[in-house]
C-alpha cells in the first residue's frame, strides 16, 4: 500500500494497464479517476445511481462527453448516433433504435435509470415465463409416461423426439430401415424403458384388433355359400412410425427400379395408356406372369426366371406376422409383390393363382380403399367395378385371404382416389418354386409368440391401449 500511495493515478493506471486490452484500460481509467462515484455505486442499488448505467450485454465501452458508457453495438459504417434534446436514437442497418445515450447529462442519467429498471423487469418476466413452461412440460411428461412412476417420477430414459430420432438413426442400418417394436406406445418409446424384449412384444401384440366374421351369402352351384368366409382384417400391426419407415423404403426400391438396379423381371412400370392401367409392381422371391406374354408363357410363376431376394425390411414384416399369429407358421411367405398406385390405378377382378399357397396377406399403406368381392364382378367402365360385397382396408391394416374369400369369390380394387401402396406376402407352392430358388435361413423356423403373456399391470395395459388408439387415429401415414 505504501508503494501505491507514493504513485499518482496516471502511474497506477500505466502499471495496471500493461498488456491488457483497451476496453479494460477504459474501465480502469474510470474507476481510478472516479473513486467516489464507484464507492457510491457499490454501496447502493444500481437503479438509484443517476450517472451510471449497466447494459445487460457485455460489450465494449464508448466515450462520450468525457465519460465512458457501455455500448450494446459495435461501430461500423452504417452504425452511428443521431441525438436531439428530447431523445437519442441509434441508426443501424437502415433502422432506428432507441439508445441510452444523449448529449444532455440529466436526460442520460434519467434515461439510464428508467432503462435499467425496465430491463430488470423484462428479464424477470422472461425468466418467470421460461421457468413456468419448463415446469409445465415436465409435469405433462410425467402424466403421459406411465413407466416413470416405477422410478419415483425420475426420468429413467430420455423420451424426447429429438433423442429418439437420433437413437433410431444411430441404430438403424445405413441402407435399410428397422421396425421398432416399441415405438409409439403409451406416449413414449419402450426402446429405452428397460422392459424385456418378450414383454415389449406381448404388449404390442395385445393391442392388435381383428375382425374375422365377414359374411355375405351367395348361391353358387345350387348352394348358399358365404363368399367372405376365411377373410380376416387386423388393425395396429404396424404403428404410424413403422408405416412411415416402410413407405420410405418402398420409394427407395422404386428409385432403384427406375435406375435399372434390379433383375429384368423384378421391376415393372408400364405406361398409363388408359385409366386403371399403369400401376408400378416390384416382385421379390419369384417372377409371376400376370397374363400370357409374347413368348407364349401362360399366367403363373416363371420358374426359369431369376428374381431378386426379399429385402431385409420385408423379412422383418413377415417375422412379425408369423410371431403374432396373423399368418400360420406352416405357411411362411417366401415371396412378395409391391403395388404402387397413383390416382386412378386399379386391379381388375381376379382370383389369385393357385401357384401360391393359402393363406396370403396384404398390407395397406398411405390411404384406405375398398376391395370388392363376388362370384361375378361387373366392369362398369375402365377402372370402375360393381360387386355385391366389399371390405374397407384401413391404412396400416393387414388383410388375410383364405377360404372362400380366396378361392370362391373374385376380388378387385376399383380406381383409387389418391396414392396407395400395398405389399402382398405369399408362399409359393413347393412344386412351383423357381429352379434356382434357395430357402432363406432367416425365414426358416419362425416360431409364433407364446400366448401366455408376461405379467403386467392392468393400468399399464389401459394406458398403452388408449395412447396407441389415439396415435392410430391422428398419426397414421
């Protein structure tokens, strides 16, 4: 202290300002030359000081009228002040902003005090609003997450959409999409909730609803027959997120087909020469000839044609259908055909060729449509048909063809009103397999899920079912 007392203010400033920036020099200069002012500010509230204003933004100081003021902006070519006796404004990028500087010291001090108080009030309001929103979001997450109750309302995993999307991207193969059994259940994902894999699958399987009592009586061969016997409709086999992944994958397959990356008979995109004609088809596992071709081949499987194998995603779908008792383990599909409909496309009346074993299944995506059934379906005009019975195929549903509905009655799809995708899984009769066919080991020996469900509380089941039903109505692709 004796050394400091022997030095004057300029010498102290020179020593302290060695090797520091000019902004700090300005601050030191103000503190050394105005000790009384500094002491008063430190011992009183900043809002009561008439000559000192602290901006909430820490930016370089500017000198004006012999005093240093903190500036919220930097100087540039289009950044300058316009002062008047009534108010002071800053001109920046072609716009005027009110600032805390003025030529009149009384105005500057008054404005500084009011601006500081106003900033304190605004900051407090922003902080209160932000905190209220965070508390409300946390409370909502806890209400919508039944599994968090097991952990005393402590988050056992991150269930935010941003985290889940990042998790899916990090776990999905780079060239394929995965089916997440756990996605979209109970308002959160089971992907990270710690439940055993078997219990996750039982929960999802328990949410599937089915209709198997279709009936329409027609007289055939002198007898009354229910032509819809054997048909089944299953809902919620694939949730909204899984449907989106499947649709994206189908469009990727279409791009590959348009680039000629498949075998000759796999991809077909005929010209739309009339209404109802021209839907895109992609065949895997075998090549089916829909009509007699130029080489004289009749309708049926072309055994000497080589086909592309089933994609990985479709094999995952087949595994789920078998595991969840939607198709029997004795009839595991080994082929499929993808139909991509544009507006106006249709499928004319037909009965599927018996080269394919019954039952077979169709997954409907993008939009719902009606499928007509009857022993005699009438063609009204191109793309339009009439029949005595129909079934509406909802988005994401799985429709099973079997019994009279597959063998006695014809079926058709009238011209669709909007885009639609269907994926039909079928098993080829052993006697009709392509000559170069080799069984896929991933599809051999799939065992259905045990019907004895692992223990879970009734509250869990109710919460999961209600949430999944709500998502199915609002988030379907």
